[in-house]
C-alpha cells in the first residue's frame, strides 16, 4: 500500500473551540493519498485554516476540479466517519472513461487545495435507523457503507451488521483488510465478500459469482428483518431490489444510493418536458444579482440553464436535483422546483432553490 502524507499537520483545536467546515468560506487541504486497490485511491482532507467536519455517515460532497479544460464538478460519497471529525476522506475509483477522477489521480497530492461543497444526501443511518442492518454494495459503492460501518464501530460496536461486497476479483475488494480487522472488534459483524471471478494473484475459496436469491439468503439468512442499504452500479442495485421485493420485503426498509443514477436524470429530463407542456410561462426574466445580469428565460429552461446563457457561473454537479451543489438563494419571484432530495425543507423555507431543477414561473431574482 502506497501512502503519501503531508509533512505538516495543522494543530487541531478542541471541537468546542473551533467551528465546522463552511464550504462557502473554506477550502479543503489534501493531507494524504492512499492506494486502496487497482485504480482506487483514498484522498483525505483537512479544513484549511482549521476546523472540523460535521456530516452523517453515508453523505457525499461535491468537489470542484480546476482542469486545463475548465472547471469540473464531481460528487463523491464520504468514506470516513464523523466520529473522527478532523479529517474527511473520499475513496474514488477511476473508470477507463473517467475524466474528473483521472485528473484527481494525476494532480491531487498532499498539500493541494480544493474547493468543495456539501456534505449532502439522505442515504444515512440517522435518517433510516434500524435494529439490524444489511449493507450490500458492489465495487466502489462500498464507500458509504464503509463510513457507516466505521461510525458504528466507533460509536456502537455491538451493532448487528451483515456487510456484503461484490467485486470483480478478490483483489478488487476495497477495504478488505480493514473490514477483517473490524470484524474482530465488532462481535455482531458478519462479512460476505462476493468476487465475480477468480484471479491468479489472489486465490479464492469462498462463494463467487453475481448476487442472486440463493447467495443473498446464504450470506444473510435473516435479511427480511434487516434495514437494507444498497449501493453500486445500477444493474447491481436493480438485482438486489428485485430479489428482496420478490420475497415480499417491506421496501420501506430498503434504501439505495441512487445518486448519479440515469433513471433520475431521465426523470428530471422528463419533468422538464412536462413543464414545457404544462405551459409554464415563457419570456420570464431571471436576474442574477451578484453578477448584475438579467437574462430572458426560454420555455422550460432551468435557472441553471438561464445562468449559463447569461454567462453567470453557478457550480453544478449532478444536474438532477440530488447533490445540492447548485443551491442558490432566491430573493424574489417563484420557481417550480422538482428536486430529488438535494435540498431540505428548512433550506426551501429560507428561500434557497436548486438552480438545476428550478424553472421560473414568474420573474425571479437570484443571489448569484
Ligand atoms: S447540480 Fe446537483 S442538485 Fe443541482
């Protein structure tokens, strides 16, 4: 394992003498980069100028990557635990077609500064507490589960958890060594690794292959009575949800991280079309107060699209109303907002909207 560490660790004030990270004002500083598996690295950050991180296990942040081709925004689930609040880690896998993640691999080193937004997300233990848990993931979908498990290990080590991870080969199981260590200190933690294929590098004698009804029942005979958290590629999550639904599982206790899912992007696209068909007024004016720009909104256009047409920059990542990156304050007027959990009721009450999924229904003024 290759770990690169920053030479100087900033002194950390006690929690009650410092403030949590404020993404509007403070950058992140990379403190270490750790190789986890092939094409998988963990980037760990501290708050620039001091501070700590307040988040729920399972939440994500959006990072702003200043590439030569322009700024990219990418959303990653936090893999660290808030029970160790002075650092925050994301564990990312570079796919062959990755642009943002590859840029991070090539450019982020200890000492690098990074703008980020968040944390956001509702795929959390706090929101969906259970008596017993099944954490089931595939590939890098393991990251929110790892945050949850690390949290339980620190705060409730007696928790009853079945932790299943599916990977392409045995050596692709991320965090395997740490998970085996956690299983020694958590008496009610049961691990189930499920590689899809063998490899010469890492012999395997256990269960193998894609998840199905029989393997799930072998690894978790009592899954019907557990709170289920599922994260991974769309086909994997579809398989798991189909299996448990077919068995009559109460889907109110099934939670999956749909972040980035095509289905949601498609839903938002469909909503845009529906909005246009609904006859939401055309020719409305959107004023961006910070940039001192006013732009006419085309039929069905979002605040974000209108901002882009005006040359006004609003950071955005998922563009599906999930991540909360494009949150802006609305000073006046009304919008139709169809989000997917990226904004809380309190924030809406305070006047915030998500620019990517808000369509003006009157002239509006936005603080951007
Ligand atoms: S960009 Fe993610 S909610 Fe708008």
